[in-house]
């Protein structure tokens, strides 16, 4: 069988130097040191997040965030974590969002979108507190709402917002399913300015009268393309309909496909659209390894032995099954999917984040909800159904200026499907184990010679994220 070392040669290996050289030196840009997977990530299932306190440091007018209009106090919180200069998506969106305009922001995964909306959200709430008396907290009535598709993303977004909110006296809480209803209801009753929520559980609280959105001043929709999918869209519409029409709306996503226009046209007022400019080539290698289905697990295991890896499957059962089988092959693996309780999900994520486990086997829940730096490899054990899922899955690597590899494992019968998928994603990949014709109809030939390498494509390196950035419009 073609080995992982023959797919995307030159990729990083544990114990050796990372491909692409050392990380950028000098001041950090646009992301808190440690990322949401650090000690600031809340690991309890309580309604209110409790990251460690970060004391702001003094910053001057030459600070990159201050230059684009961020209050010095908030810039000081970022500076305390080593972040002094904004990423592109932050530079282009902050002037408009701080001014109160509706913003549609597109940036590849890992480009710093969370800070891009967290800063104006906190800054504008703090500036407007005088309109709400000595305390801006009202029982059951938050002033800002962030909608996200998964529990993990809710927790991690709250972990980014909380240090900024704390320094100006604002409270943040998370609302999502899989944990007790009572603590969330109590937190809303006590009053909190900022709620980070998954739509389903938030609607449960609205139906119970525990959450009222008539005082929401700012609404953020993160992962907007996914939130515009038909599964979420009716809930998102109901929530937005319950917020004041004159409120500010911020939409952020890695891709702006699908039904995003349905939200933009109905709920955003004279929005300005920004796409993050690519400041440097994204060193992301895409490869496809064609193997028989009977060899798929062995191929995945071999990759998992060489790198820290996120492995994607199509179903919950398959994720659980593959993690268990990898353990029998000597790989320390944990699974992540919707059938797990919130406690187990957090425990498994923590094990992967701190290095206790070297492989995370997940369904697409991880593509939208897990942001962990220093993951050099993503393996699609099962090719995704649509190109947007490929983009988001692949975005678990090559984050914050690092390099990474993405490997898709395909059976001979899946070759045509994968070709179409990569074409729609705008990705050029190196193919291994493919017959000369490259035609999936030659499955018999592939079965006779499944392990012979046949190069496909001119380069393993695709120096774009696979996202198509819209033109700026105002």
C-alpha cells in the first residue's frame, strides 16, 4: 500500500522541524497566545464561562488595534497576551463595526474572525452603558447576542470575549443543549449583557419566557454559511425577528455561499462587505490517497502515527468505531460527535488539546466548532459530501500562519466524487495510488494494482485556502 510518507512528501513529522520553517517572529497578530484551546478555555458545563483573569497592559497610539479605533483598554487586554497587531480581517472590518455599521466579513478559518467581532461588540456595549444607568444588566434581557452552530464553538467564542468583557464590567454566558436547563435560566434571570448561544436551546429559553431579545443592540452570526443552511435558517430567522430591527448585525464566515443572502437581504441594513486579504501564501498541501476500503483503516492509522491529526468521518457511529479501532492499533485516539455527552466531549477535546491524545476522530461538528492551533494534519477518512464541508474540515490545520497537510482517503469507486468535490472547493491535490487513466470506471485495474503510485497534478501545494473572496463593496 502507498504509505503516508509518499503522500505530500516533506510534511511535518513529530520530533522534527515543521515544514515552512519557524513561526513568525516578533509581536503576535490578531489571536491571543494560547488560542481558545489554552487554559482560558472553560471546561465546565456551567452556564457562565470562567476563564482566568487577564489584566490589561498600557498601550500607546502606535498599537495596531488602537490605530484602527479599538479602545486602549481592550487593546491592552490583547497586548497582555502578546497580541499587538491585527490580522487582515480585523483591520478591514473593525473601523466599520466599531462605527455601528452592519458588516459582512469573510476570512479563511484561523484568520482571526472571532476577535474581529468580539472587539466591537464589547467596545460598543461599554460605550453605551450610560444609556442603561449604573448597571446595564436586566433580568432575561441581554444586550448582545452571538449565534453559533455548535456547543464547542459557543464555549470557545465565549472564552475569547470574556477577558475583554470582564475588564469593562460586562458579563458573558453561554447557552447550548446537552447541559442542564436550570443554571442557564438562573444566569439569564440574574442578568447578563452578552449571550453566546446555539439557536435550538436559545429558542427553548425564549419559549419558557426566560430569554427576551427586545433589548439586543448587537447580533453576531458566526459561521454564517452554516447558520444559513435549511436546518438552522428557520431558527435563526425566528431569533432575529425577536431582536430590534435597528440593531447592529455582524455576519462572519469562511465562505459566503448558500443561503447567506437570505439573511443579508432581510436583516442587514446597508451592510458593508469585507474579505480578508491574503497577506502571505497559505502553505497547505492537499493530497488524495486511493486505496481499497479494506485498507482504509490501516492508511488512517499510519498517518496518525506520524503526526498529530484530526480525522473526519461522515457518521457518529463511524467516528466512535474508528477511534476504538485506532486504539487497538496503538494510536491514542479520542472521538468527538453528537452522541457524546457534553462532559465527555469536553474531556476528549481537552485530551487532544493538551497532547494526551494524538488523534481526534470527529464528525463535521469539529469542522465548525473546534479551533486548536498546531494541528499539522487533517485526514478525511471519509470524503465529505459537499465542498463547503471540505473547506471547513481542512481549516483545522494551517491556522494562524502555520503550514499543514490535508489528506483525503478515497476508494476507487469514490474517485469521481472526490474529483468533483476538489474542483468545487478550488483545490489542486496530488493523487497517489491512481491508475494512469484516472477514470474511476477502471476499478478492476485499480483492484489489480491498487498500490502503484501514479502522480496526478503538478503540485502538492495549494497556496490558497480554497475560499473565493468577494469584492469589497460599500
